[in-house]
C-alpha cells in the first residue's frame, strides 16, 4: 500500500481536528437550543398554572364552576397547543379544555414536575400540580403542551447544523490541503533540485527569501550542503588535475629515459646511469604518493596522533643540524631560539617543521638567515619559521596551504606542492592552526598548538 503524502497526512489531521472541534461546538449549540425550548415550555406551563390557581381561588364550589370554566377557556384562547384538565379527588374530570387532552395525559407513573413523553407520533410536555378552590376543594391540574412543532424545528435544526458542519469540514480540509501544499512548495523544490543535481549543476541553489522560518532553515541548510559539495567537488577535480599533472612529469621522464636506453645497445655504465636516474624519479613518486595518502587520511580524520612528551627545542635543533649542509651550500644560516614542551605526535611535528624549514631554505637568498622561534604560553605553543626574501603578494597568502598551489606554476622546482598542505593537516590534526604573513621582506609561518588535546577542527 502506497503511504500517504505529507500534504495528505497534514490535511487529514487538520480536517480531523476541525471536525472534532466543530461537532463539539455543534453538540453544545444543540444542547443549548434544546434547554432553551424546555425552559420556554416550563415558563409557559408554570404561567398558566399560576393563572389557574388564581381563578380557582375565587371560585365558590359548583355555582361558580361554569363561570370558572368560561374564564379558563378565555385564558387559553390562542394557545391551541396547550390543554388543561382539572381532576377532583376521585380522579373524575372537573374541567377539561379539550376532550382529547384526556387521552394525551402524562404517563400514570409521572409525578409532579415537568414531564416529556411521546404518544401517537407526537411529542408532549406536561406539568401536574395540586390546586385549591376558594372553598378548600383540592383539584389536580394537568397542563399538557403539544411540542411537536418544537421537535420538528429542532430536528430540522440538527439536520441543517450537521450539513453545515460537514460542509465546513470538507471546505476546511480543502483549504488545509491548499495551505499545506503551498507551504511545502520549498520541499518540492528541494526534491526537484536534488533529483536534477549533477556534477555540472552543483551551483543551483534554493531561494532563501519569503520562506517561513522552519522552511528557511531547511533551505539554508540545503544550500550550505550544496556549497560544501560544490567546494569539495571543485577541490577533488582540481586535485585530480594537479595529480595527473604532477605524475605526468616523472612518468614521462621514466618513459623517455627507458626509450633512449633501449634505442641501441649500450655499455653497463650507461645502463647504471639510466637506472640511477630512474631511481630518483621513483623516489619522487614514492614521496608524492606517501604525501597524498597522508592528506587523504587527514581529510577523513583517519590520522590519529600519538601523545608523547615532545621537547620542541631539541627537535628544532636536530632538524637545523640535519639541514645545515644544504643551508650552507645555499649560503643560508640557521638559528633556533626558545623552548617549548607539549604532548603531541613527535614524528608528525618533525615532518611539519621539516617542511617549513625546507621551504624557508629554498626561498631564502644567499646570505640570509632562517630563524626557528619557539614560545610557550599558558594554553598554547607557538612554532614560527621566519626567513628573509621578497614579499609574497597578498592575494597568494590565503592559498599557500592548498595542495599543488605554487605562486609561479612555471617554476615548480623539485617539490610537488604538498609540503605546506601537510603542515596545515598536521596542525589541524593536533587541534591547532597555521598561518602565514609576508611583510618587510620577511615571510613568517607560524604553527599554534594547544597544550591540552582538542579534537581537530
């Protein structure tokens, strides 16, 4: 069985609630009208009973009986639905306004007070009470009111009220369906947009104006999701293009060297040179693949750093000594200052600091000095690598940590453009951050790490 749509469910629920309210109000109205008719009949009967008592109080036995009867008939003129029966102590009729009233008397079990009954398809309401004549004779007065016209009116009123409420429920259900259908239009837009999404249409967005707050939040969340998807797809596409570009160079070098080596017989020394050159390309490929695997794991938060005591001062000096030969060949001096200790993954921090140090040496002119500055605050540790050189244009600074991004794509050098991206991933894996500034002919990279472990952002 096909489940009902959300529009149908809300409309049915709304119609059910309205029907319950309307029929409840209808029952209250019908009960009030019925009570009103009863009160009117009781008031009329009690008024006539008071009149009968007043007339009988002035009657003097049999000699005034005819005069009282005439007065009672005059009092009942215009009240065709009302009949009066006076019975003496033996139950014999003392006065009867209408002979048929003897057949329409209340049930014998009925006592004093207002009584309602049905007889021969007609409705009656009666009042029975004891009255006295002026000479002390006790009579029983029975007042009978034909309420058939009240019952007909009330039955018609009930039918009209039921029809009106039924039509109101149907109209309310229709209007409720229209309101829900219109209100859920953004949901249908979300569905249509999701159904038509493709790699070429990730720039589609839902309108964010003129929506109710609940739908506005949904539209905003959906647009934000599309924004993230578009950004991730763009980054993935760019990553794939950059990866193909980076892999093409070493692969082409390997193919060219191999083709040249196989073009004619060569001496063993020549083959060793080709293999040595190929080994360099293989090493470059291996490092590139290792970097890409690390970044892929970091993107999915699969890199879990170990927690061990790290002396950053000792690690920085060890790295400065390791890179000292390369720095000396480039005419660059290295300096380390400050101390810092924290709980972190020592190998990851070594890798991040090594990437920053290698990047600084690579871009420092001869005669310059690369400084590694360490400092420790109450809650954070700061690692800064500062090197002299031309200022980096401000438009490039936000993208320096992107993968394969180079300020001068025509001069990629010997690196694959993943070093700074790895530094950023390592910092974020430790719950920290990385930033760069370039001014006054100095470029400064700074890693900030918390002393207490925080989840990566």
